């Protein structure tokens, strides 16, 4: 364990792991950007960001019609590539087939029970066309919203690209969300169609997706039709609603395998993706076609240093932004071969990932620190004996990676020869904002290093003034970028307030950070009431409202508590209604209640009953105090990121003052 302290907000000591890892010479020689000097030159060149992005847009994307204005910025509302016509599905599929690469493998998929399926680019295009035709037949036209609630099977990717093809914005809801959460997302987006499956596999169990859909739809009447893939086979078709439910396989088989990709305006909405904010209601993050696709395509090319022969595996589910950008759009727009795995990392046992890498010769692995920490806990014996020599590059995303996990990942999984890209970004940023370039950037465990080309990030105080090196402050982005969110669906005021009002003129990320004297950014974590539990973003207020919706609960306050594997765990302080007696049974009931309201991913780790909650004179719950109480009882472990909590608390206090 290293020592840390802070005086006047200044961090006075450093992390234990300060070794600098240079890009391995073999990797560097072949890399797209092969020296720090080359990175710096390109970065300086990209400082004229509009000129830079215009050139990237014309080089990396195929347009039906060129744009005539790069950026129209009516702060805080951006329009990129105005006047252009483009289609994301065309860019991910048709153009590769037209260029004679139709026989290249686009997708290798493994189901949790063990089956494998492969699709070439031509085959994937054909399926996407059939699906697009089918959803048109179900009354979906350009602009209509479609909810996708599926297991991670090829049909999920096909559905996403089919929506993009006809200009129907998709709203993917992760399969771990409950019927309640699904209904509220359907309602917010006013979705007309749902695409789902009967069930998916998770650690040998069946996730009852269709049952959840059936429970959600009476509460979300905008949905008129449901297209159902048969995956688990656990439900009888006689339970289907004959008017409403349609069989994916029958419908797709009956379609022509052609469907032209609709030429869409650059700013046509591509998707909505719900994410938790600091208030109770999830935000529908809206991304549009050209700018988002450019961010995905360009970042994938440079940061994963993509080569024609790579087998790329991003372990995220398509239900999250990481899956949207680095399972679907980024790799496919680059003509990459994508690996997709349906299930859990420990199904049937903790060697599953390493078997997959060995079997399919995965060359790039992109996963989350929480998974890495779980692998460490499960033991090296599950890795030993597997041939991981196909790997050439490793990535990390979702939360700060502690140096212990970084060095283990580097030596045990990467065999000491693979660079690691620790990538910082958010649902809202659409694509990676801060990351090493693997052939160029010296890395130090724990820092996401430097900003990507054309991205203007800074660490500032509450007035928007840059803070000195090695001082904690707010992480902001100072200039619009192509893949930035365009709005919160249906709520422009909340968009302005959440992202552009804290520090006027700058995009507020909600993260605390500091920059070292080499220009490396060290991300410290959220400064708002957002938790990061196993790489999943959860709102404390959302969990609190779930708790108080239970008749026994009078008041609730939810805070994050440091957790060795998950980064943070969910700790709830609850006061009960007058006549209710606290009991172990009630604790279990409340945990289950939250899981039903939001989803199993939000199930509290700990419920503590209390006679009252600590409050300020104005009646605000003192979360800082509760966080301290929660943390003190925890076994702190060796998570170096904990060192930053003191600074985080100070930033949180400043943010509360601003609010
Ligand atoms: C939050 C965004 C798009 C990434 C997946 C999660 C945290 C993300 C890192 C990183 C430190 C990170 C931040 C951010 N985060 N990547 N490399 N180092 N923190 O997307 O659900 O929108 O969450 O995840 O706190 O704000 P998300």
C-alpha cells in the first residue's frame, strides 16, 4: 500500500506504481502512430479541430452527399457535418462488401452454452436487410423509436444495424434491467416496436426477457408490436399475444435479402441510450449519425491500432455505450472481425475468457477493471495452460484501474509484451476521449494518459480556471467534438443544466481528475451522486426512490462504499415507518424490491436500519458523513484509487455549493 495525503487540495504523495512502460519496439514499428513525437505532431495539427475532423470525416466515412458546414455551434447545441447525407449501416456493411471484402469474417459469436456462429460481411448485410424489411413491415419508418431488449446474440447486432439502416433510432435496454425499468424507458422514448428474445443465458440460468416484456407492455402502451427471437426455448408460443408478438425467424425468412440504406442527414438521431444521472430519472442520451460514427470509427482505428488481420474482442454488452461503440459501430465501420460472447466470464468456470481467446486467436482484448480484479481473485490456475500468445493489445474501460490490476493484466494476460490502453470516456462522449496510443504513448499504471486528437480536455476549478499540475479539479471538455451527445431525449433544459451550467461554456463530465507534469490525466471518479458499481453507472437517487416506494420505508439514503472487486458497492441507510420492526428478513425484502424496480445490477449490497438520517439545517442529507460511515467498516484492500477520496470529497462539497 502506498501513502497518500492532501493539503490544500494538493496531493502530496504519489501512487506506489510509478514505473513507466514504453511501447514495445515490435508493436511500435508497425503501429499507425509510432512515436510520442508523431502523436504530438498530429495532436498539434488537430488543434484546428474543425479542419481536422472534416478531413477525418471525408477519409474514414462514406457519404451519400458531402457536407457543406463542419460545425454549427449554437452553444450548447452542436450540429456537425451539416448538409451531409450518410448511413451508419451502409458504412458498417455495404461499403466493405462493395470493396470486395464481403467474404471477410465480420462476427464470431459464442453462446454461453458453447455453440459458435460466424458471419461474413456479406452474410451480416443480408440478415440486416431482412431484419430492416421486417421492421418496416411492422410499421416502423424513419424517425420511429425501437427498443431492443435482448441477450448478446448475433440477432441483437443485426437489430441495431437494421434500425440504423432505415433511420429508426434504437434504444437498447440492457437485458439485466427489470420490467419496470423497461416500461419507463419505452415510455420516455415513446417506442413503437420492441425487439427481444424469449430468454438469454447467464451463468447457466435463463434470463426471462419475454416475461419481462409481457410485464412491461401494459405500462408502456406506445409499443404496438414485439419481434421475438427464439433463443432459450423456455416458453411456449401459446403464451404469445397473437396480435402483438411476431416470430423473428418466420418474418425474416419471408423477406427479400435487400433493403437500401436510407440516406440520412448527418444529424439524424442514431440512437438513444439511457444512463443514470444524479437525479432519480435516467437520462436518454441522444446521439446522431455522422458525428457519432466518426468518433467511433476514428478512435477505433487509432486507439486499438486496428489491422486487417485482428480479431477484436470488447467484452461489453451491447446494452451499454461501450458495446454500441466498440462491439458494433467502431469495429464494423473499420471492417474488423469482432468477437462476441453471450455469457458470464465464469460460465461454466473461470477459464472461459482464456479458452475463447485461445480458440479464436483473439488479438485485442478490451475489458473492465472489475473483471480483471475478479480474475485475480479467482486465481492464476484458471489462466495457466491457455495459449494467449495471439494477444497483442489490451484495453481497459469503465472505471479507474488500480495499479495492482494493471500490472497483473500486463504480465499475466499480456505476457509483458502487450501495451495497455486505459481509455476514459462516457455514454455522453460517444467515443474515447483520453487514452494512450499503443505505439506512441508511455504508460504508467493508473493513468488514462493523454487526450485523443481533436479533443480539448482540461482540469479546472469551479470558476473554470485551469488548476496547476498535480492538483485535483473538475474534468471538463472545452470544445464540442463530433461524437458528443446532442441532447437528453425530450429534455433540452436538463441537457443544458446537467452538462453546461456547472462551469459555463464547458462540458462538465462529473468526474474529478488531476494532470501530472507530463500531461497525463489521472481520473479520480465521480464527484456527483453517481455510483460506479462493477463498471455500471447507477444513481443513488434512483435507488433511494426505489427504496421509499416500499411501504415499510420512511426515508432512505444511498452511498457508495469502496469494494475491492466492484470498485464501489451499494450501501443503503434506511429509516422505517413508525410501526415497522427492523429484521433480517426485511433487509432481504428491500434488496429484492430494488432489484425488481431497477434490475439485479442495482441490488443493494448492504441495508442498514437507522432511527434517523444525518441532515443539515436546511434538511439536506449529509451524504459525506454516510460515505465515511460506510467506508470505515469496509476492508479497504489495496485499491490505490481510494487515496483520491479526500480530494473527491472536497470537489463534491464544491459541487454541492454550486448546485
Ligand atoms: C464514467 C462513465 C464509456 C465507458 C463505460 C462507462 C468512469 C470510464 C474510465 C477510465 C476512470 C472511467 C468515469 C465516467 N470511467 N472510463 N478509463 N478511468 N474512470 O460509461 O456508464 O457512461 O460511465 O465511467 O467516472 O464518468 P458510463
